[in-house]
C-alpha cells in the first residue's frame, strides 16, 4: 500500500507547476526564517491567503516548502550574528556563534544544513510509517471520539502556556466562543451576529490567523528595542566545507537529535523549540566531550539543528491521522487545507491517498531544495539579516492587509485581522501565547459539531462519552492535561516551603 501511495504521490508532485510551488515556498521560507522576529508560523499565516486562488496541490507544496525552510533558516541568523532567527534555533546559538567567532563560519553553516536536512528526512520517514497505521486505527472513530480528540488538542496546547495556570484555559475558551458566532450548523439559526451580515459565516479564520500571528508580530517588532548585533559575518558563495570524516564524527549527535525531534514532533504541542533544547541536551549527555558543548562544539550544533528540523514532518502525524494539529504552524496548515476543501483525518487516507503521499514526498523534496540553498548562495540569505526593521514591519503589515482582504474581498475581514492583531500584541506583551486561541478557532467547529452529533445519535445522553471506552480514556487524558499546570504549581510551592523550612531549621 505504501509503494502504491508513493507512486500516486510522485505522479502529482512531478507536475512542473507543483515543483515550482515547492521551490518558491522554500525560497520564501528561507527569507522568513533568516529574518529575526519572523518564523514559520507567521510566514505560513501570511502565505495562506496568497495561495487562495492557486490549485490545491500547488498551494500545499508552497506552504510545506515554507514550513520546512523557515525552521532551518533561523539557524543562519543564529550562527552569523548570535540572534536566533526563530524560537526553534535558540539552542543553535550556543555552539554556532562561538564557531563563527573563532573563524569557522563556513564549517558551522555546513554542519547546520547537513544536520537539518538529515533530521528533516528522518522526520518525513517517521511521518510515513506513523501516520498510515494511526489513520487506519482512527477509521473506527465516531463522533464521540472526534469530540474527545478535539478537546485533547486544545487541552494540550492551552496547558503549555507559560504564566498563570488558568491563562491557557481562558484563552482556549475565548477561542471556542469565537467559533460560535455565525449560522448554527444544525438549526441554521444565526448566533451572536448582532445583526451584522458580515458575521453570518462566522469569524473568518484566515484573517484571524493573519491578525493573531503576523500583525501581532509586526506590532511586537515595533515595540521592542533594536538590540541586534551590527557585526554580520558573511560566508562565501559556496560555503560547504564538511568532509566525510567530519560528518562521521557528528553522526551520533545527528542521530540522537533526529530521533528526539521525530518523537517530540509527533507529540502535539511539543514543537521544534522544545526539541531544539532537548535534542541538544541528550546529545551532550551521550557525548564523549560534553565539556565542549557551549564553546563551539560541532556535535552540539549538529544535534540542535537535526532535532528541530525533524519535528517539521513529524508534527503532521496527528494532523493527518486525526485532524488535530501538532504545532502552531500545523494549525495554520489545517486552516489552509480546509480553505482549499481538504479535511485532514483518517478519511483522507481512504478518499484521496495520493494526496497524502504527495504531502510526504513534498516534504522530502523541500529538504532537497533547502540543501541546495544552504550550500549555494547562503551569503544572499545572510544579507537579509541587515534589512532595516521599518522595512520588515511595513512589509508584514502590507501583506497582512492584502491577505486578509483577498480571501473574501471584504474590508470587514481587514478590520477583524487588525482587531485580533492588536489583541494578540497585548497578549504577547503580557507574556502569553496566542496559540490556544488559534487552535480553538480551528478546532471549535469539529468539537461542537461532533459533541452535538454524538448526543443526537445516542439514547444515552451525556453517558455516551463514558460508555465508549476509548472516548472515556481520551477525555480522562484531556482532564489530566488541563489539571497538569495545577499539579506543577502545587509541586513547586511544596518544594519552596520545604526549602524554606530546611533553611529555617539550619
């Protein structure tokens, strides 16, 4: 079945327009990733509206190329000026920038692109072998299970918000309330529209994504002080200088980082930023020279870069298998797929297996294109680091307004994007994340419709969610996930009291 699917996917990918779409997506992703303050999520949110008029396969190819390349390109900035281009390249700074300072810029960039591509391909293989059996298992799911899965996805994301333990829960509830605006899917009665015809179809999620991610990011760039390092180290046009012997020395670190990234990527909400640090720490644990980490270690750089890029493909495992995004960028991809009439989930593997395997192959091809850009002409991407911040901000805001308007050609959507952008900026200033709101907006329809469908189809009422064992297990996990921040806070308080008591007795 896998061979047949790969052949069908290859037939789709072989079309010149789709190949060009992946290539352009990789180029745009490199531009976003190498620019400090921008990342794969904001770039994907901006590009979604631009792909509205394109064929679905071309649009998906471009978005997957952007996602892949933006995650890698943040390492270029981290290595050259010591500022992470994206949150997923924070650990890369620890060894990448010291290598640059010691005159090994080309070597650091070579290790970065090699480890990133290997990690990305490992994540793609993990996606292929995990998504298919999970989707076959999920074919047995009914409305109660899908309701529980949607709730679990929101629970996982909201529980990871830093700050007050109730913040993520409140933001998720706010996002779910937004999805209730518009026509009731079962009765056809308008809800919470306040007589505004623009809200009959609900709050459009593409302008919402653009506002919460892109516009809020632009406002954050305006508010923050420009403390970038003005010294930009420029590599050669052909910057690859990694021999077979050197590759063998870092192969263990690449292997550890790739496996860690693939595992964490398949876990919803773990993300590339966490994998970047965890892969780095695990490689240091098993290294023969752990003392070199943080001082220009080639192993440390390789582990950090292989781990974050392995999460890119692996994060699509829950998205394709269950229709639940595994990361913030995957949530934007879910919105893009729904915009083009594609509903991810187990039924997709039955209805259009060729499209699923096309996604697998497009991710692999994006890594190959990325390898070419990482070896040849990397100096061009480094120059983007020197772009003035006002130019970056105005570009983001312009694309955001055009993107929000283009989906329905409605000025009201621009107001929605700006309003949610300001709201997202205020959340960022308060140290909170917009991801729970975004995921709740994307999953709100799935949660409500399957909850009501399960009640309508069953004579057991609310007991239907308890009588079905799998549903009960998923809901129990969701409840524990919601309560996890409370347990963590209680444990920290208990540890603090014990420490203070011990100090008082001493």
